[in-house]
């Protein structure tokens, strides 16, 4: 990150595509905001970031990313409050994490000023794409890919760091049923599970499809060695409530350090909930389900915030969770969203004000 700050080159869109978007029937990922940022890495340095109209780009078919998967990404959201002010949630954590992911994938780290200048500029240009109201947000997808041509198996010498944005609305999903994996793994010791590497997702689609064929929406990943320890739920971190205690696995080589996960841990503690960050055995939740002390399971991630899990299958048996009064997942989700939408005090200093005027 020694690259001197050179500012941004900005080319604005001639007209907005905002009127093409059906916000009442919004399909996530279908529409992209008018502008994107592309920054090239070549000759050993990140070049001046370019803000330009969103659109297709040309690449060599031999570009490394297509062959060796040198690609990392992030997911974050911008929120608009009742006074039209725009806020990001803990964006430094996403910035730090993409560089942690990049390092693991031999991609050069991206400079902080470029990242924040680009974000602020994009959100200012496309602030109309951020809708007010509960659940509405602009999803921000930063990613980095190896673009050098040539199929030799070595790290790329050229990269693109890109930021695109798409409107998102509340993810009102019904609670999901999950299958606890006793064969497939998402990650392993010494691997790339802690990185938001594109290939982690690619590798999870097939086992997830098999779970879907059995009637489950997601897979609960277990440790690759023994399949005895619970690690993540699909592409989310996972929490278990046994009695009044909230339990989640510690982060590691294999478990992604989710921003939502650590925020929920802090909020739960703030609420006086007993939180244990420790390894948790499949056998422990099966036992707790059998003796009715397993009250809740939920996943955490930027996209859904909190996704409730209503039951799980383990070793051919399905365990249905009971309805509980005043569930933690509902309370914690509201607390988190109240901070994100600037409706509540921000005791942890998580909000980041975007200059859109
Ligand atoms: C992105 C991601 C999460 C959630 O991280 P957040 O920072 O909360 O969005 C959890 N697990 C995996 C595997 C992920 O890729």
C-alpha cells in the first residue's frame, strides 16, 4: 500500500437506468447501479481508479482468472436513513478482509484511499439507487481478478479491482431447513476457507444442490477431518442457542471471519446474553434437540443479516426446532438493523457516514 494517492478519473453515465428498475418486484442481482469502479494493476502498481458507466468489459480468454480462479470478493451494504443520509456498516472490516483474502490468493493488496474514495464517489453518483425503508439497501460487491493473459500456471502480473453495486431489498425468507454434511467439506486446515475466494463458492454449489434435492436449502459444513464439529451454514456463519446460551465456533483457517458474526456476538453480550465462542459438536446439538434445550439456530451474513433455521437433518434423522417466545434471532436482527439504518445509538462506532451531498 505504498502507492501514492493519485485521485480518481471519473466518466459519468449519459443517462440513468434507474427508471428501468422495478423496485416493487426487485430481483436481487438483476440490476446494477449506473456506475462502477475499475482499477488496473500493471507494471507492479495499482493505476488510477476509473469511475465509469456500468457495462460489459473485454478480457482475453486466456486471462488467469478463467483458468486458475485467482479471484476474491467482498459483500457490503449502503443504507439510507429517514433524512436521506447514507451509511456504510463497518466498511474498514470489509476493506481489511479483501486484502487478507487477496494475500492468500497471491493478489496484490489494494490501497485504502482508493477503496474509500471509490466507494464515496460511487455512492454519491448513484445515491438515488439507495432506497429508504426497512430492508432496502444498495449491495456493494468489490472484487479482484487476475487478468494477465497466458495459461501458464503462475500468479497473474495484472489484475483488475472492480466495485459494482446493485439494489437489494429485505430478505423475507421463511426459516430454512439444513442438512449437516458428513461427507463434503467447504474448507480444510491450511486451505482458503477464511478467504472470500470465489472458488469456495464454486466448490459448494454441487453439495448444496444435492442437499436441495433432498429438500434442504442449505448445508451445514462440518470440519473436514472428522465431520464432528459444526462450522458454517451455507455461506453464513452459524449460531446455536442451547437453553439461554448462544454458541458459535471460533474463526480459524476454515471459518470466515464474518462482520455480521462478530457484530452479533457484541450485541448479544451487550444485551446480557451468555455467549460462548467455542467448537461445537454435532452430537451436542443432536442431544440438545432431543432433550428440547436446542432453542434456535441461525446463520449470519451481510445479505440476509440473520437467517433463521427451523430444523436440521443429521444421519438420516430430521430434528425440528420448537417455536420459542422472544427469539434471540429476531431481537438481535432488529438491534443490528436499527444501527445500520441510523435509528438507534451506535455504541460500538460501527456506522460510517458517506458524503453524498
Ligand atoms: C461472506 C461470508 C460470511 C459472512 O460474512 P459477513 O461479513 O457477515 O457478510 C460467512 N461465511 C462465508 C463462507 C462467507 O463467504
